[in-house]
């Protein structure tokens, strides 16, 4: 019964992983599904898929951490991960499996193996003990963001109807979220629907330009996409008509916390003050300036007329 429970749990975790993992067909005699006592060593073959914009797949650092053993028919987290509120044996959905991987990732202290992909985006981890491994990115190297993935060694091969110790993995990947810059009025904090321009730099002195984007007049937001894991600096390089140019430089560190956060974390708000004039606020419309001059002239003439009548009356 224990062996049966063990296989059921391995099959469950393996099948949930199939959204991003495909088993390699067995090329040698493998143990019968019920027999893991031989402790055959396994391997994990990882291949990064080509992205839509043809990003380089070479030099991406991938690491493997050993997170759970298989004992007495169940998964048991190792000591380094025992504090996590994760019950691998209770996972029943792909979403639950991904949530477990995301929870375990921050607890990783040391990887058992770290390798870099070749020009085809391929890397192989070999000589692996039976258990559960966490595959994660240690160096993005210009590739898209990759979700941490839990992998069971062995896995159940549904085609061959037996356990497979040699696993092929095609990790889920997606472009990094965009960085948003929202332009608002300093006084009422409403979005400024006039075109502004922001520039992204790689250095704090703002001399090395990465890219420049303009705000959308519909919502006052400029969006920077196609970002990489790095530290960048944002500066306003053109103010909206009628507003002062901000000299504020904002530092943004694009890391796992930033990528996995929400849009509030990934949105920077720039508040600009309206340009001041001697007669009143300047909103960028010259008609208002003429209006102030006209009102000033009318007031002066009226005052002069009243003073003259008062003088004649005396």
C-alpha cells in the first residue's frame, strides 16, 4: 500500500508538471513503477524555447535545488525547506504546484548544480538522486522571465506506462512586465493629459540612454517594455506644456520582487508644478496670459476713472 501511495503521489506531481515538462521516452530498461528501491540516478534536460522577439537563449543561468525526498510513500521537505507552509502531498492542481514553487524559491540557500545554457538554450543536470527538485533562474542574461518549476525524479511516463528517470523540461517563460510612469498635477494629483517624455538610463548620472518613451495623452502614462533584470534610472526629459520640468531621478531595481509584484509597485508617479507667472498660473495656453493682461488693463482704467470723478466732485 505504501508503494502504491508513493507512485500515486509521484504520478500526481508529474502530471501537474506536464504544463511545462515533457518526459523523454525511455531509452533503457527502467525499474517497474512500484520499485524505487534501486535508487537509479536521474537527469533533467532543460531547453529554453525561442521567444517571439528572438532573444538570445545563450548564457542563461539555471540552478537546481533539492527540496524534498520520497520516503515511506510520501514527499518530505528537506530541513532547509521544512519551515515553508507547503504540503506537496496535498497538491491537486497545476496552480497549487506553481504556488508551492513560488513559496519555496525564496528559501533556497545553496543550489546543488548551477549551469549556463548553450547557444541553443540547452542545459543538462545529471547524476540526480530520487526526489523533488526546484528549477529556477540564477542569471536571466537577457532572456524572458522564467517561473520556478518543481520537478519530480522519477516521473510517470504515461506512454511507456513506467517510471522515467530522465526528464525533459521546457520552462514557462514570459516577457517582463512593463514599467509605467504616470504624470500628474502637483496640486490636484490628476493625470496630465498633455504629452511628456521620460528617458530610461543605465547609470545614476543619466548619461547612458536605454530608451525614451512619451506619455499617452489619453491617460498620461508612459510605458517601458522589453526590460531585463537590472537597475535603471528614470528622468523626465520633456515636461507637458505649461508645466515645470522635474529634476527628480528615480532608481528602479528590476528583480524577482518587482516582477512578481503588482502594477502599483511597477508604476512611478511624477508630480509636476504648473509654470508660474506674475499675473497667475500658466497652463501653457497663451490666451490665458492675454486675458490676465486685459483684466489688469481694465482694472487700471476703472481705478483711474473713479479717481478722476472723485477729484472733479471735490
